[in-house]
């Protein structure tokens, strides 16, 4: 990934909080995230981890910290600190006790070329809405019935 982000060439950017039951982070998601990045589907821009102990104490772990660095070292070449400490603290405070979360910001690289084509012809996205997975599952089930 280049050392700078170019706003006119970047695809849509999402942030996701992936919560895990229990205090430990499940690093088994790292290969799947790496595959998405390697295929060009997404480009991970920022990645951090938060925990909330059973007593309510919160902590923040960055990608370079022990315990996560070896599992996620292939994910980010150049990290941009888009997630502030205040953001991460708010996320950690919102967790259930004795749980952890991975917070990931990614560019939807697959959409960058299409977004550029829209911009070049003076187009704009007039509406964009993500349909919740549960709604899609209900619709598929209704079609099968």
C-alpha cells in the first residue's frame, strides 16, 4: 500500500467492530482478512484491538503490541491511525465484561475503479444502504417457500 491515501482514488471506507466472547482475541480471523486484502477486495487502513476485563477495566492494543503482532503482521504494510484513542476507548467501554473486539478500517478496493468512473462522468451516489444480513436471509427463505 502506498504511504499516502489519495482521496480521489480511494474506494468506500468502512469500519467494523468484531466482538469476541471471552477476554482473548480469536486470531483465526487473520488469514481470512489477509486473503481479502491479498485478493484486492479490501485494503486494511487501520486495525486495533480492545478488551474489557470481567471487572470492567478496559485496554487497547495496537497492531505492533505483543499478543497480536505475530498473528496480524501480514495485514498492514502502512498503517494510518484513523482510529483515535478516544474512539477505541468508547468501543472498549461499550463491550460486555470479559470480552474483546477487533476494530478494523478498510477501503473497499474493489469499488475504487467504479467510483472513479462515476466521478469522471460527474455522477454521484444518491443513495447507498447496506441491507442487514437477517433481512437477506428472510428474503431467501421466503423465496424458497
